[in-house]
C-alpha cells in the first residue's frame, strides 16, 4: 500500500539525496540529531554524509527544494590521448635492484586502504594522505622498472591483503600510463582513481551486505547510486583531486555508451577513466572476484580485449595496453615447449614473445629443487639447438600452481 505523505512531501532514501534538496522530515524524531527541527537545505556533501549517519530515508519538499546546486567537482577536461613512447627508458633500473622495494610497497598500499576504510567507518573520515604518499612511491618505482611492481603484485600476494584486485589493476593502469608517456602527476592520479574505483561496491556491501536478487535494470540503478554515493563521500576528503573523482565517476563508462552511470561515449569519457576502465576489465578477466566467472589466461584476456576494440574500449587504448603489459603479462603462468611450467618475470620490450621467466615445474610436473631464471631471448641467441619458447599461456591457479612460490624463492636470489 502506498504511503500517504502530507503536503506533497517525497520519501527519499539517503543514498539518493542531492545538494539543493530541502529536508522537511526525518525517518525518526529530530531530537538527538544535529539537524534543525524546522527543516533545512542540503547545502553540501557533508550534510548528506551526516544524514546517512542518522537516517535510512528522509522526506523532502519538492516545492522548497532548489535547483540542484553544483556538486563541487570541476567538469573533466577534454584531454586528448597523446602518446609518446620511451619517455622513461633513460631512467630504467635493473629488475633486481627495484623488486625488493616493490615487495614492500605492495602490502603497504593494501594496509593503507584498510586503514582508510576503518577510519571512515569509525568516524566518517577517510585517511587519504597516507595512501597518497605510498602511491607516490609506487609511481616513482614503476617509472624505474614496471615489471618489478607487476611481479610483486602477483608473487608477493597474500589472502590477508585487502584490495588485491584494485591494487593490481591500479599497477597495470600506471604501467600503461608510463608506456604512453603520461607525466608522473597523471600517473599518480590514475593510480589513485583506479584504486578507489571500486569504493562504491565496497561501501554498499559494508552497509547493506551486498545485493539481493534484483532485476538487471534494478541492479544497474543500484550501481549508479553507488557511484554517486562514493563520489559524494570522496568529494569532502581533504586533498582529494577532482581528476581522481572523475575516474571513480566514469570508471564503468564504455566507448560505445553501454556503460554507467551516465552512458558516456568515446572522448566524452575522461581520458584517465578510459585507461582505468581497461586495466580493471583485464583484472576482472584474469583474476575474477569470488563467485565470478572462471579466470582466463593472460594471452586469452588480451584476445578478448582485441575483440572489444571499438565497442567497449577505444581501439588504440587496447593496442597500447597490450603492448604495455605484454601478451604474456609479468606474473602470469606459461607452459614452455619443453613441457616445463614457468612464471613470467620480466618483459623483453623488443622481443615480446621472449620474456624472462622463472621455471617452477619440470615437464613431469615435479618442482625444481632450485629455481632457475631463463631469459628466453638470450637462450635463443646462445643455443645451438632448439631453445625454449612459450607454448601456451595458463590461467592463474592452473594445476593448483601457486605463483607465490616463485616469490619465496626469488627473495633469496635478489
């Protein structure tokens, strides 16, 4: 039965509130809340956040509500995708020199995200500065050697690390940005935006326990509200960059307009959001969340991305992403022509089908007593007979293989 509302009031869930609305009644008594009993205008996002802490829904007066005010985010700049390869090549340092730093920064950024969420739940604040500082260190490191960070995000992973998928996607997005020559400021913005891009789902799950069996349209509307809620929360975080917010806002937009929340198309999608979107999609393919589809191998994921050129993703961005991470991505499993199983350690930018790998299992599927690192290109150059080649890309976890065994081994070698 429809609720009989007095004086034309409208019942609005707190997650749907907007700046400019007039709140006439609460879902509880005014006493014990910080709000004026005569009602009030929502003037800024802090008002919405305060209402969320006290109410599930409120009653607004459409007649007294003003036109929705500017929500305080500068409109995204229409930045062209300019590509300049080789910008950071002069500063490249050896993998062995960078990998131990990467192995420390990977769990550090995960811990910073956990702390930020815990603080938000406890007192409505979001510890952004600590996250920002660690992210800046990761960007400096990716500029020095991108493979060290792609490797660390896989082989030094642990189930206790929160935000694992988000961190891996953010690292790949930053590697893409490095590859096409974006400056460090843009790379840092992209990393942070990609890291926070799933905040809408996390906040929703924390408050509601996840979605229940809703229709596709209801689920899409729910996701749109989640994005808006996350942007509103992040807007009032001190030091938050508008460009980071644009990534969170437009992360799920797609080239053909099939995305959400606004159905943006082509270059109407902020440039950094397009880069973040493809990195996250690749992560979803190769490392799906619990209950999702089965993981696909690195090479298969790049093939899927190629099929989506011009539909979900900009064609040139697809090409640049595949070049940046490699057909056989660092940290991914491969089977060699010898039957051995290996994990990719480092890309060869000139011979992309000949990366450096670490051997994990013999052709008999027994582990090597001592890990052996093989530069497939160097072996081909030096070998008088048939050299090892990659025969097939394998999905994460194939044959029950845990690539973290490579991380434990390499700690002694580096």
